[in-house]
C-alpha cells in the first residue's frame, strides 16, 4: 500500500541535523508543549519518525488497538528494568499473559497484604524530605507486598536506584547487580515453592516466567508510586482543606492529573495506518502523552490550577490516563492505590506544613518532582 504523506506540524529544531534529539534529551516537556501548541497531532524527529498525539480520540485508538500499536521497539525496550515480561509482550500473547497476572493484582486479593504493607511504613515527625521519605517507604512497602519484607533491602535499593536518575543512567546495563538481584529472586521463589506463602511472589513464582514478571513489576512500581506519594504529600500540605479521609482520593487524582509519572507512552506501528487523516508508515514511533492530555485546556478548564474538586465529577472518556488505558492499563493500579492510602493515612491528623523545596516536574523514565520537598509533620 502507498500513502500520500500529509506533513504534520513539527516544533522548530535547534540543530537541524540532529532533529529534535537535543531538546528531547534536555527539555522533553517543553518540546512536547511546543508541539502541542501546533495541533493535536504533531511530528518529532528522534532519530526515527515519531508522531505524538494527545486528543481523547487518539488515546482511544492507540490504547485499544494492540495489534497495530506494538510494545516491541518502543522506549521501554531501552530501559533494562522495564524491558521484559508483560511490558514487552505484544498481542495476541499479551491478553493471555494479563489474564494469568491480573488475579494477583485485583483489589480484593490485595486486601490480604494491607496489614503487612502498613507495618512496613516508618512514621516520621519533625522536618523531612517527602521525596526521600517516599523513596524509602515505597521500597519497604513493595518489599512487604511482594516478599513479606524478606528481600535484602540494600540490594533492592541498589537495583532500583538508577531508575530515578537522569538519562542515560537508567539505560545502562549492570550485569553484576542484575545477577545478584535475579539470584535473590530465585532464592525467595524457591523458598515459597517449598513452604508456600501469601505474598505476591508466592503467587507469581508459580507462573511460567513469574520471576521475570516480578522483576519487571518492581521496576514499573517503585518510581511511579514514589513520585505520586511525594507530590501528593506536598499538595496535602499546601491544601489543608483537603487533608481528611474523603479528600484523599480527589487530591491523589488531581496530583496524578498534573504530574502523571507515566508522562508519555510509546508504541511502534506494526503496519501502515491512517490516524486522524494522516498516513503513517509501518515502523513509525507513536507516542501518547498523559502529561499533554491532562493539561489540555479544551478538556480541563484552567488546567494548571490544582483543583481536586474537578474529580467530584467523572472526567471525559480517554481524557484522564494516569494509569494508561485499554488492555495495557497499569497492572499495579490497585496495588499503587493501596500503598498510597496506607502511606498517606498517617498524615491526616496532626500538623503538616510545607517548608520549601522544588516541586517542579523533572522528566526521566518517569516524571518526578525535582525535589527536595521539605515538609514538617507533628502528629
Ligand atoms: C501511581 C503509581 C503508578 C502509575 C502512575 C503507573 C502508571 C502506568 C502507566 C501509565 C502504564 C501504561 C504504560 C503504557 O501504556 O505504555 C502502566 C503499566 C504498567 N504498570 Fe503501572 N503505574 C503505577 C504503579 C504500578 C505498580 C505498583 C505496579 C506493580 C505491579 C505497576 C506495574 C505495571 C505494569 C506491569 C505495566 C504494564 C502493563 C501491560 O503492558 O500490560 N505499576 N503503569
């Protein structure tokens, strides 16, 4: 099939021979915002032809058609912490894979882990950095949920830490740490196969490829949940009128709207396709961006204002995607919810105050606050 290639708008390039790569490396949010001002579908040159869309219709299309929009060849492949398991499994195998994984991550089955997660949290008093606190405590909560706290914390930390560092650190291979990490997974999995258990590893280690799924889930879980927890605490301190049990849900949702850790997702086109009247050839890198969709003024009035009350009503379809959508919706959405509820509920009573810091978004593998985020808490 041949296509008449409609030219899509593209933001200016500072060094034309390098395409948009320098801006993508240095200021990807500004680059995306510059593109978004040109229209709902725009083009970037990131070494290969890249198309970015952010309208609800585009999101629905990309997230609903797993046979055309493939994970193989997307950005996730470049990050060894995410490159594997269900994340890199494409249709038709993806559906069956999710069907075997989903039961362990259903909200109801996760309830059994709640007490253990709660016990893993280290309470805080006085002045503290919410980002550092979230980083440690999300790791502790994940250790509790996946391994009943039995995974060696220093190794878990050593394994996960580069994910939150700037590029290219999250892309670098670390054979020695990965080997130790996998050996520890095997050891804990073998223990569970002998003596049983009720943590997530006890369920996952029985599946084919279950240890690899555990590794990938931890990579997908840690930074996303850490950043959400830190930013939500920051907003709870800044908007005390929402600091009560019923306010927590809307504050988390509004935090995830303005600062979605999954700020963009990418796919490769498995075949030539027409999208919004534009012919895209097979192999095109196609990106959706919760960050852009969540800040589109045609969907969210005064998008930059922090207003949890927006979520007293249902958002428009495919306009709110902090956990993605369709069949690839985040596997750990309910686990993240549980971790956030448990960690935040300890801050609902007492005095919580902002003491300064830098909450501006900094894009990496996930979007996180530049930090630190100094708060003071007196229970
Ligand atoms: C607030 C915390 C979290 C956020 C914001 C988040 C966000 C996302 C997003 C946006 C996607 C879709 C990516 C895409 O379409 O390319 C996704 C997928 C995924 N997430 Fe999460 N996530 C969070 C927590 C977790 C946790 C706790 C886990 C642990 C199990 C997890 C595991 C996964 C996995 C395995 C996928 C891939 C699913 C698939 O391809 O079928 N995430 N997440």
